[in-house]
C-alpha cells in the first residue's frame, strides 16, 4: 500500500512539474513575443527611466533644467484638485431655475433617481487606463461632503439592490469594434414594487440623472432601432429620453413640486420635452467633471459656487432637424454594378450653417421676410441657444462702447452685479457681416452673427461693477470666396458689432437696430444700446488685403476644389429650396451604425437602413489610389544621398538653432537608413531613440483630459466643461498643469488638444472637442496649447481635419477611411479655423545653452512658436486621406501658415490605408504606430524621392524634439544613456527564471533516466 501511495505521489509530482514546465514555456513565449511586441506601451505605462551622463560636459554654473515644474510630486495633487474644482465650478451650466429653486439649504435630502446616478463619474475608455489620482467620488459622497443628506434606501436600490444591474450600455465598445447604446433604465414598476422605496422619496428633492455615453469609434445613434425591443422607442434618437425614463419623470412631475434634472452627457441632448413637466424646475448640465469635479457640482447645489458656465452648443428641440444632421452617419458607395465597396462617405451640404450659424441666421431671415425662410419657428426649434446660462444673481450692462484703432476693435461694457450674491458674468461679442449681391452671386454665405470675442468678469460682489474689455481684429470679418476671387475677401458695407448674453440675444440686438420688435415676429425685444456699426475703408469687395496670410505673407488660394463634390450647398438666399437632403438612397441593408429611421421592415415597423450611392469606376480608382495630390515631380530631385557621416553631432547640439541653420544638414547626414525606417514608421506613443545622433526616446501620451501615462494619473474634466467656462485663463492654466505633470512624469508630447467641431450632437467624441463654434474652439485650444508649451511639451493638435464623426472614419478592421465632401468656405471658416488659431497661439520662451564669444557656454533663451505638432485624421477630404493630403498639409499648414513642426498620423496600427510614402510626399512626417506590422512601408534607401521626403520629415521631427523638454538636463557634450527599461527587466527575469526552471527539469529528467538505466543494467 505504501509503495502504491508513493508511486501516486511521484506521478502527481511529475504531472505537476510537467504542467509547470508547460506554463513556464508559455510565459516565456508570451514574454518574447507579446511583451516584446508591446514593449513600448508596457514601458510607457510602467514608467520610463532616462539617465544622462554629463561627465564630459562643462555644466558648472549652468541651469540645464530648461523647463521646471511649479510643484513637487508631493505638492501637485492639491494643485490639480483645486484646478479641477475651479474648471468644473465655472464650466457646469445652469439651464433652468424656475422661481430660484436652486440653490438648496444645507441639510436638504436628495433622492437620486436613475440607474445612472451610480455611474455619474465614469470616464472615457482612455481616461480609465490612467488610474486617476485624486479623490474620485460618487454623487452621494460628494453631496454629503457639502452638508446634504442622500436617500440611502434609494441609493442602495441602485447600487446593490434590484436596480443594480440596470444602466446604460457602454456606447462604443473596444474603440468602435462594436456598440451598445441600450438605455436600460430601471422601470417605475420595479421602484414601486420595492417595499418602502416610493415612501422613502417623501420629504426629499428628487434629482433625475439623465445620462448618455458614446466614445471613440462610434457615434450616438440617430435611432434606437438596434438597441431596444420597444417599437415606441426604436424611432427615437439616443438624445431623447425613452419611454421608461419618461414614465419615471412623469411620476416625479406628478408627485413633487421641485424636481431637478441633472444632465450628464457629452452632447447637447434634446430637452424640448421639458415643457410637459412643469415641476422639473431646475436643469443642470454637467458633462464629465473629472476626478474631484463632482464636489464642485455639489457646491453649486449648495450655493457655495454661483454657476457661471455657458453653453458651447445650441440645444435643439430636434437634433435630427438640423441641416448637418441630414448627412451624418452610415453612407456607403456602391459600384456601377450594384456591389458594395469598402468606402463610406459624408457630405457637408450645410456649408457654414452649423449650430447657431444656422438657427440664428434662419431666424433673422424669417423676421426680415427674406431668403425664402419658410415656416421656420425658432421657439420650437431651439430650447437653449449657444452661449446661454443662468446665475444665482442678476447683472446689468451699461456704457457699451466700440472703438477702432486702425483694424483693431475694442468693445467695453460695464457689468454690475445687481443681485444679492456674488457671481461672474460673461460678455460675448458678435458681428454681423453684410450679405451682399456679390456674395449671393458667388456662393459666399454669411451667418447672421458670428462670435469674435468674449470676456468674463472676476467674482463680483453685490453692487460691484467691472468694465469688461474685449478686442478683435478686422481680419475676423473676412469671408472665403472659393468661386470668383478664390481667396479671402472683405465685403464693403455696414457691419454690426454687439455685446450680448448669448447668440440669440445678439441677433435680437441687431434686429432692434434694424427697427424690428416682438410685433415683427421676434422672440424678444433686443437692446439696440448694445450695438455699434462699423464700415471698413473699402467701398467695393476687397480681394487683396487678406489674399495673403497676415503672419507669413504667403498667398492664399483654393486648395480644396476636389473636395466640393459637386454638391448643392445650403444658402440663406433660398432656405427652403436648398435645405439639405440625404446624399444617397435608402438601401435594403439594415444599418448597424445607428442611422435614423428611414423605412419599414417586413412587418411594417419603422426600420433603420444604410444609405448608399453609386460611384463610377474612375472615381473609385481615386479612392483606391495613394495619390497625395502633390504637384511636385519627384523625378526632378537630385539630392546627394548621405548616411552615417562622422560629424560628431548629437541632437542636443541643435537645441536653440534656427530651423534653417546649416548644422542641421550635418546632423541629418549622420542618420542611417534604419533611423529613417524607425522614425517614419514607428513614432506612435513616443518617438524612438536614435543612437547615431544620441537622441533619447521621447515619450508621447494620449487623452485630452489628462496624461494617460507619463504624468501623475490625474484625470481632469473633459473639453466641453473647459469650454463652457468661457474663461481663457483657465484654459491656459489647464495646459500649464498638464505641462507640470509631464515634467514630473516624463511625457514630452501630448496627443491633445482635440480641435474638431461639434457638427452635430451625435458625434462620439464631442466630449474631447470644444464647441460647434470655430472661434470659441480655437480660442480655448490656443490657450491650452500655449499653456502646455510653456513647460516644453509639444501638443499634437488633432484630428487635422474634418474628422467630425466616428462612424466609418477608418480605425477598425474592414474600414478604409471615409470620403468627406465640403466646399472650401466651410472647410476654412469652420473646420480649419480652430487649428489655425491654435498654431498661431503666440510664442513661448525656449531655454538652451550656447557658447559665447569666449567659447564658454552660457544660458540663453529665445522665442519659438507654441504650436509645434499636429496629428492628422483617419478620414479623407474628398478622395484623399488627410494624412497624405498635399493641399492640406503642404498647401495650407506648411506654406500658408508657415508650420515647421511635427505632423503625425492618427493610429496607423489599424489604419491599413495609411500609406507612408503618400504621407511623406504630402509633407507629413511620422506614423502613429508602435508595432512593426503597422509600418506597411519599407524605406528605400537608394531611392532619391524616398530619401528627399524622408530627410525633410526627419528634420521636422527632430527639430520638434530638440526644442522640447525632452532635452531637460542635457547640454552639448551630454550623453543620453540607453537605459534598460522595466519591460526588458521583466522579460530578462522571466527568461532567466524560466530558463533555470527548464534546466532543472531537464536535469531532473536526465537523472531519472540515468537512474532507470543503471537499475536496468544491474538487473541484467
């Protein structure tokens, strides 16, 4: 029996050791394949180490910390939280407050209804990776910290009771590989069935949390056809409350007098239904507020913070009724023989009429009885206008002044707090440009009002007055004429300049000057005392003053004729006759990408189908091609190809030099073909180290709300909240804080800010973008870029350009980029303007060291542009991918705007269509890839064209890095060591330990075999 037991034990031991050996081999295999393949990202997340050897550099008396943090690692957490609180406090918008219901007294008890109350603080997919620092709290904890109480029984119902499994689907799943936009709210019947739950609401203030999500890779559905089984809800869009939510809201409206609606969404959701619920007296709009911003929300409820945020989008009653929404979603090209192609498209037939530029312009034309405006009813179309927001106090404006000094305009308004509590107010300045016969004849469109400036007061005590001063330039009044002059023009005539509370107030002010009133169909009387007129010097159309870029002097001319698409664009000269229709026909294929209801299914129920139109073979060939549209003949290049020169230069030697300094050529001569291959194809999430010039690995980090790694882990508010502050100083402060974090955590490049436009509220990434308005977007983006650049971080302004929807943009398997069609006026005035403003944000100081006349190094500084990097997009402009679009990148970005910095693609690991040679030929530089398979390109070292374009790209990338904080701690003579990183340590450890174990196993088996062999010999 003992022998049998012993044999079993030996057998089990052998099995265990064998299984362990298999596991060891599997782990070693994974380490040497998957870990090695993703080594860069592993090191980025775990934290990189970079040491510098300056033993041969004479650094005595020099300050090599070119960029310094304002905080230590111990101090920064408090500063981050304070900034998050300030931005959230000023960025949350009070949309409704009937009878001054808010704020609430200390001790008020709140009942948070909706399964989404427990997930109020959930963050974006990327933000979750950051492991946010700070005290990330819940609604319950945040409100209790401000002296309120919370209905515990109801909270437990949603968090751990019968309601715990309810709540929104994730929206975009795995960055767009799938979607789940189910609403899945806990029904009223379940609330009523829970013993004592309804009774627990008595004596409390009900707060219904209306939440919506989206995310990268997918847009919000225009119909819920694929996300609910209820026929009545399938026809609704995701921006509407569904029948279950409405039933709960109806119950609250019928049983309580003071209901609060708390909206947590990155979209201007539809709120026209509020008219049916008069007891919803307060509405608070609070998108993603960040790690500690929920405490600012509680402070607003308590009155500790007086809300001063303003909307950055128009809240439409029906988001699908806007002209832009007529062509948003899933549109597919079919071949001439009726087969599906792999290409999608979107048509911007609305032209410049995005957001308030549509609603306020059509409203004016209705009042003036012009432009075939039809039966457009503003009050039924718009719930809350652009720039709108309430306060707990009141303000009066007086002494409006508008003066001009040459082309510089100054607007002044005296703002007085006439209420009983301290608060901040915002003065918005809008201009109306004349809409002339020349404009009508040449397809130039004009919005009735356009934002040109704004200013926010300090915290004004009751009775206190502050003069708000706002400046703007005549250049902001120019318009793009893509038909005749094919450049910017300045119309002759009368311009109206008004200070206003919001965009609708602005046009009402202008209409008041024109003699109109409520009796003429206006929604409210305007204030003509807040309007001035301006007449520029030109008496005819001026097509020369702004025909050259005012910063670079480069001629401006049409670059996007091919993107026009031959579409019929909306014109205010004929609203009814040109209002956009769907650019395509309804197919027989059900849309899995959230199209609106556009047909019926076999049972006669409403259904959502894909749109399509036919593309001919000639145009399809353009979609298939990698033509960059470059006019340059590459056969004319006669570069002398040089690699591996021994010029004894390192990248640190280039810091502070002019871009055109001849020493750059000497440095570039040292590069090897492998260097070209590496930087051009593998510059994702960091630019690789190059031994030939001793350039260090330069860490780039993602996420517009904070650094996903290479920082402190803090997650701030999203960009909607930041923009809703209408406080440019806070935007700069936010950028500067990201720079401080980067200094402490090691990041050099930041994949932000994101500059695309809220073309519709359905875009999945609107939370990363600022606004429907290009000026506001550009102003906030410029301040953020300037702030982060002060700390030596290069910000990749993204996604350049017209990447205003997620569906079919080309970031997932089977997607090959979406053709985007628009006219050049809209491209330049709406979609490129925020990028241009941010890249022209101004100059920051660059610190470096340089030899003086005595040959001794000394500290020096000079100014360099704050904007140093751009990320292109997945989509196409016309047929041509943006990351390989010569007119966009060289024609506009480099030639017109004079940009010399780094142009990187969007994620090319998945972008199969992103051709590297096309990218280089267009004037861009590197691919955002970090795995070899993503390269899809081999640098041809003997090909003159590859060398010519590659050398230009290498210079721009290296110039950007040399003048960033990547050089902190180094000077000429310093060496960036090639330090071993954590991923390599893990890999080596696994191989050593695993190898030792396998060697032991081999020895164990060998001994066992030898023992058996000896025993066999003895027995013989």
